[in-house]
């Protein structure tokens, strides 16, 4: 079947978008990069969100309702995964031929429009990595909705093969991609003069940033007093050698990746793991704990080093001392990062959206 090349009218449901000076995660980055990339290719894209339009974005932004409620402690927990399914159908998607959902989409088929749901991970994966019984049960409940959404939505896309293993009703896999014009190597090959470790995430939860800080303080800093840990995320407890960064622009984050000797993440679960790719694209070796995202992106340790949590501090010391080993990992990572570009990601979604819209028009 020949696919039409005409421009499309695309609606996007995404709770959040990147905001200058505020911390946002991988889902928000991908939502912005995909919407902006499609808009730059001539498609009409409208994003329904709680956040303002990012500077320079070519897509339109319209406000989702319930902003005040969602910003509260109760609202955040009640909305995403639960009441968010009702929130998703409240915007008017009349002008859109197809809707891309980066969040709860169980009720979107009621709109009688094609829906492309993007699964950025798996609630089952979140549940299995959780140490909190209440969070475990909450994620199991969300997982049931994910299965139902994958069945009822027109197309369900996983950002990784491990997402599809967790949800057999995912019909396509399109890996996330990073902007290769921003996340790239320094041609001078310049790194920080003293050992520098980089981490992107939060202190609490599955990212386990606090554990990394403790390992750095207990194992790395006593052996290498000049070493620093650059923590990109919300402020945590002050600790010697730990430098916190919040609200970085993409270019500032990329500059930190390029300076770092090592990107280290003890995260217990990632559906994909965008920072792994960002680091590799900047020529920085990756050290991670085995989880579904790290094992897939790093291909079991072929493109980065994977160690269990109890060996993580020791592995940081070993890599800091092994310049040749870091160089080998950096070169392997650069090779791997070539398959995870934003151009490849947008290409794949554009083809999929055209097929979905053409199929809907022919019915």
C-alpha cells in the first residue's frame, strides 16, 4: 500500500513538557522532540499539556484542565495512571486526524479517532523494582490499565523491546532518540582535569541517587580526594565533592556529559534510559546496574559496563583508574548511540502516523 506524503493534523496528550529552570524527565523530552520534529516537517501539531510552550518550539500548545489539582501531592498521585484517563478525553481533538498519547489513554478510543499510545516503560517493571508495598500494588493496578490500553488503542508503541516483553499487546517498537546536534563529542577530546562522575536523576526512588552519593563518599572520595560527583537533579544532602545542578538547558547538560570521565547510574529500573544514550553520544563511558533499560541499550554490557549494586563503588574506582578501559567503552558507546538519534525516531513515527491516518481514511 502506497502511503500518502501529505501533511497531517496531529494532537498530542502529554502531562508535561521541558521547562527552562525546572527538572523534567525523559518522557517530557521525548514528547517535545517528537512534536517539534513532526512540526518542522510540515505537520500541524497541537500538544495538550500542563506546561507552557518551550522556547523555539514550532508546535502549538493548549492547556490541559485540572492544573491546580494535578500540582498538589494528592493530585499527582490520583491523576497519573487513574483519573488521567478521564483527563485525557477532556480536550477537544476535533481538528486532529490522529492523537499521540504519552500518558493515560484507556478512554481515548471513545473519541472515535485513531490513537497512537506510546508506552515509555512498564508499570509491571516499576512494581518489580519497588521496595514499597503500597507502590507495588499501585503499579500493578496501572499495569492492568496499560494492557487494556494497548488492546483498545489503534496502535501501541513501546520505546524498547523490554517494554514489549512486559506488554505483549504492544504492536511496534520505536526506540527513543537524542538530538545528535546537541549530544555530541568534543572534537578536542577534552575532559575534566580531575576525575569527574556524572549522574542524572533523583536521590530517592528507583534512580537511587542517594545510594550513589553514599558510595561516592564511602569508597571513591577517600581513595581519590580530587574526585567529584556532579548530580543533575533535585538538591539532596550536602556531601564533600558532590556538586548539584538543577534546571540545566540541554546544551549545559551536554557540556557536563562531555567533561565527565564516567556516567554512573545505579537505577533499579528504566523502561529505556535516555541518559545512557546522551552519555554515549557525548563520548562518555556508562556504568550502570543491570535493569531492563540498561541491559537493552548497553546490550548486556557490550556498550557499557554493567555491575551489581554491591560492586558499584568498586567499579567506579576501577574505571577511574583505567584510562584505556574508559576509552574502549567510550568508542563502543559512540557506535551504539548512532542508532538512537532523534532523526531515526521521528522518521519511524512519521511513517507509522501516515499509515494509521491512511488506514482510518480508507475505512
